[in-house]
């Protein structure tokens, strides 16, 4: 028993770990079934397995107005439970047991979620426990709410109580025995392995044979043909509001025999327990499929987000390579900074004098240096804000086209996050400072470029930034030269003159790599606004495997124990 108890505990933990938050056709049913299985584990399976010798619980359930309370009172010959005069009735369920068994039911072994009380209560979350000698030792009757009550809580409680039954005594009437709702529950009970007995109440004498035969056919069609059937003829209640002795006597004798025969009770308990355990695997398999659908859908939604933001990252890389950022304001400020005309002529005839020209340009135009830095910053921020906005719109639209994605959307996801402009500004400024620091460190750390310390670090740093806006190989193509009006060549020659050819290539590559990494990180943060909405599904990496493994352990232990003697 210990192995089975441990397996049930692990299954319970697995059920508690798996959720179904995405709006999918299977989600609502999975939530319902999962909650029902957790309730059955707590209410019945775990406590019953711990005490197979505990008194047998007979849950009396059925349709509205079927006469359940009258039947319970008549069986024990005491007014222990009251029927509702007005429908729907909301009151606590009533459990009646022999006084020597009260100790078991007064403690929260079975149905631990219900508060025990000794008085009638309108609190549907309480369980009234009553002692009566009219029911033999080893048995208890529980008068449950109507299975077809118009009150949602009553229906749910009725289903919960029926799942905790060792034996379900289903009560219906000649007028309502074919109703759909109770038959759905009967089928569920059969699939779960619950032992069932039926009471057909208020049957007119002239139609008893016909109705009983029809009900018998329905039971056979639903694999319930072996269930005991008690037919109670239509009759007047006595002065105590109970069924006449001759009507109730066959049922009293049947329960008396159960009370007197521990082996018979043990057989019923073990059959129901074994059936409930056997029903876990297929039910859990359905939950596993629903959980896997959640995971697949979450991955599909995440892929849509990834596609949108990968496109944004490619756009950033293209923007840093195709020369587009060297147009407009940046180009104008660069020309002001280096003095395009004189500079171009120096490239042709006085390369040897380039260092002196560069120093003069830098020291003579501090205002132009700042203007170029601001123009560079503006271009990069504009690029980042644009791609982030486009990516958010694309991701939003892709989720909006999927029912599960649409349910997760918030209005603030339609565009880039509110704090993006500020974070983009700060990112670019920090990168510019990083580049200047890089130039300063390279000039001081390498003998081959040590002469760089003799030049304005700011000017060299700006030239590195300009170089980042061109091809990765840092060798300008004819198209780039045309697009940037020769500024690519200018940037390269300035840096070569200051640092040397290999140093400049290394600086440009490192600066570009750092900028792309910073942009990628910021875009990943933007994408996380979407993917954090699906994070609950990814909490357990393989929910289906987890559930199936736990259910398989229970099934294996069940077969080993062989509660019914067959091991199957």
C-alpha cells in the first residue's frame, strides 16, 4: 500500500503543477477534469487507501425532487434530514452513521474540505454529521444535493460527493428516470468503477412492470445491468413523513445484510477504489494531451514574437552596414567636422601630413565634434525606436490572429514599451562613452598605437563610430562611397593615420559587435513583454510527460496490489 500511496501523492503534485491558462477548446474541460481529480484524490482515494477498513460511505444522489431525503429518513426510521420544500434548496449535505462510527466521519478523513457540524446549516461548504441506530455499524448514508440543481454550487458539490462514494445509491422517479443529466453521471460513475445501486421511486402500480422493464433495458445498454434495482411503488407517507414499512423493508434488509457482512462491504469498497484508481490513467492522459496542446500553442505564439523581433534585429544589422545612417544630418555634421574639401585633397597629395590635419580639425572645431556626436546618437535612437515599434506591431498582429494569443494581449503591447525612448537614449549614450573609453585604452595599452594618445580621443572615437555605420569588413564598396559621399574613405584614412590599419579594423569590429549586442538585449527585453504572457505554460517543461509518468506509476502499483484479487 505504501508504494501506491506514494504514487498517488506524486500524481497529486503533478496535477497541481500543470495549468491550462491559454484559451483553447480543450482548456476549460481540462481545468474541470483536473480539479475533479484533485478533489477525488483528497476526498476519497488517498484517505480511503489509508483506511480500507473504515466504514463504507453510501452517497444518496439523484434528480431534483426524487425523494432522497424521505428515503434516508425512512431507511433509518428517524427524521435526520429534511427535504427542501422550496426549490432550489441550498443547505449542507447530511451524513448519517451508526453512533459507533461517528468518530471516523466527524474527523476530516473523507471530504476534508467540508466543515463538520452537528446542526442543519445553510452553508453549502459544511457537512452535518448525525448519529442514528437505524443504520447498522460499518455503513453511513450521505444525503447529497440534487445532481441537476439549478444552483451551480449544488451541482458541483453533488458531483464531488458522488466521487467520494464507496457506493452510489441513485434515486430517480417514474417520471424522470430517463433524464439526461443523471444518466451522464451514471456513465461517469460506471467508467470510474463506482459500485451503483438504483431506486426507482413513485412508480404507479399499473405501470410498474413496464417502467421497470424499460429502466432495466437502459441499464443494460449502459453496462449497468448488474446494478441492484429497488422499485418503490407510489404510496402515501405515514404521519412521520416516511415511506410505509412494507415499501422500505426490502432496502432496509439489503443494507442490514451489508452491515452484518464485513467481507461484502470490503468487496464493495475495494471494487470502487480499484475502479477509481484504474480510471485515473485515461483521465490523466486526456489532461496530458491538453497540457501538451498548451505547450505547443505557447511555443507557436513565442515563435511569432521571435520572428517579429528577429526581423527587427536584422534591420538593425542592415542599418549598420548599408550606409543608410551616413545620410542626412550625420553626413552634414561629419563634413563640418573633418572639412571635406581640404580633407579629400590631403588624401590625394599629403597623406603623410594627415595626422597634423586631423589634430587641427579636432582642436579647431569642438562645436562640430559635439554636433556630430548628437547626430550619431539621434540616428541610432531613431533606428532602434523604429524597429522596436515595427516589431511590437507585427507581434501584436500575429497574436491577434490566434484566439489564444488574442486573449493574452493588452493595449500597451500594440507598440514599443513606454520606457523605450529613454532606454534607447541611454543605451546609445553609454555606447558612445564605451567607444571613447575603448579608444583611450587602445591608445595607451598597445605600443603600436601608443601615438594615438597624442591626438584628441574624442575625434578618434567619433571616427570609429562613423566607421561602424559601414560594411562589416570595413572595406568600403563603390556603392557605400557614393552613398556616403566619400566619408567612409575619410573615416578609414583618419583612423589608419591615427592608429594603424589593424588597430582600426579591430576597433571598428569591437564597437559594432558591442552596439549590436546592446541593441539585441534591448529588443529581447521588448519581446519579453509578450513571452512573459506565455511563461505560465512553460513553467513545467514537459507537462504531458510528467502527468503520464505519474499516472503510470499509480497504475503499476494498483496492479501489484490487486485490490479486487485480479490485478487488472
